[in-house]
């Protein structure tokens, strides 16, 4: 219970921070002190409509919204207060309350950062230091869900990659086997062709050898015919003279 009280402690003393000269801001401060948070919110908004970069009005608007149990909506006002802050004290208080908003949202990583920034602007604040330590413990005990999801997704992707790799390996083996069977089938088909003569040990087929022999015989015949023709031409011819 003590932890909860310390954690949810808001810096409401800042309602008097650097008040601008306008009627709505003092009125809103009075309403806040009277715990009329809805009325205070309305007047803070009117004040901001006249001077948007008013760190005091933005900060106190965030407090009035927070007190109405609208912590997430108060977050925007605290961020605007940080942007418009003119002093470390203003930034410290805005970052502290922003850290409380993140704790309510169970966004512990952002809460740690908010409290850390609050301590940078006021290192001596013990309440901020306590909340900072508590936020770190909660973050350790409750890691961000997205990290668990990413880890689970990475593990799933890794498993899928291994499955795909094994599938591709099996496919390659099947393709190699099919290719080998195809080569064997083609070799078998070539050896069984009936019209192609088988080669002899000498490397010359029977048909080709016969053609060569026929060509030699024809050449020898031509030579013999030429020899015979010369013999006939050189033989003397006996003629009878007409006396």
C-alpha cells in the first residue's frame, strides 16, 4: 500500500508555478485546490487556448485530468509541459508525473525513461528515485510483450527455414535420381537400336570394311583395264598391199 501511494504521488504544489496574467489560470488553480477537477480542466484549457506554450497551464491541466482517472489522456499534457518548461524544476515534476502515467499503463520501459529524465533534472528527489527503482524492477519482472512475440516469431521462422532447407535437399536428391534414371534409360535405348551395326575390335564396322574392299577392287579393275588397252594399241597390224 505504501508503494502504491508513493508511486501515484503527484506534484500538485506546482499549481502556483509562474502563473500567467489571465483570469482563467488563477480560477483553475482555485478549482483544483477545491478538488473540482472537471471545472479546473475546463479553465486550464481556456487558458491554453490563449497561450498555448504555457508550461504551468499544460502541467496543471495534466494533473486535473489525471485526478479524474484519465491517466493516458493526461500524458499529452505532461509532454507539452516538458516542451514548454523554462526550468529544471518544471521538467522534473512533469517527467515524474509522466512516469506515473506509464506505470498505470504498465509500460514499464517508458516509465523507467521518464523517471530517469526526472532524476536528471533533480537528482536529489527520493520519491522519484524510489519510483525509478520500482519501475526497473517491474520491467525486469515483466518484459515487454513485443519482445516475447518477436522471440517466438524468430524461433518459428528458424524452424520454417530448417524445414524448407530439408525440403529443398530432398528435392535435389529426387532430381538427381530422376536424372540418373533418365541417363540409364537413354544408354539402354541406344544400345538396343537394331539398325546400327556393332563396332568390331579394330574400330571399323563390317559394313564400312566391305565398302573399302569394294573400292579397292574397283580401283584394281580400272588399272587392269588400262593395262589391257595399251597392249592392244601396241600390237602390229598386218595389212595387205595392193600390188
